[in-house]
């Protein structure tokens, strides 16, 4: 019996560039497996494989989440500045 493949994307962005890798993966593939297959962990060594924050189309999910046809896995970068603190600092400057 033939293995059913699903078309997915894995996305990562830096301030300078956005990379989206299109993959055909077996049905039942997890977020973590898709990230490994994408090669983005090798391409961007700053991505911490042990502390990944990920989502599917903007909704945070776990690495063991199974993917479905046309899902886009997004790898999130850590926040450099706390948004609340940045807002406070802007308010003080006014």
C-alpha cells in the first residue's frame, strides 16, 4: 500500500530574512519531525533545538502535534525585549 504524503511548510524568520521550506511528509508526521526534515536547525544555528517555541499558523502547539495537509509550522524566535517593559519605557520618554 502506498504511503499517503501531505504537503506542509516550515517557516522561520530573522529580522533580515524569511525562509519557508515546502515539504511532502508522510501522514502522521509531527511538528518536530517536520522541523528536523526542513534543515532549518542546521541553516540557522541560533535556533535552540532544546527550547523550541513553535506554532501552526500562529497558534502555539507542542512538538508532538501531528500535522495535516497544508499546515505551516512556524518556529518562533525568543523576544529580545519584554513588550510590557518596552511600553513602559516609551511612556516614560513622553
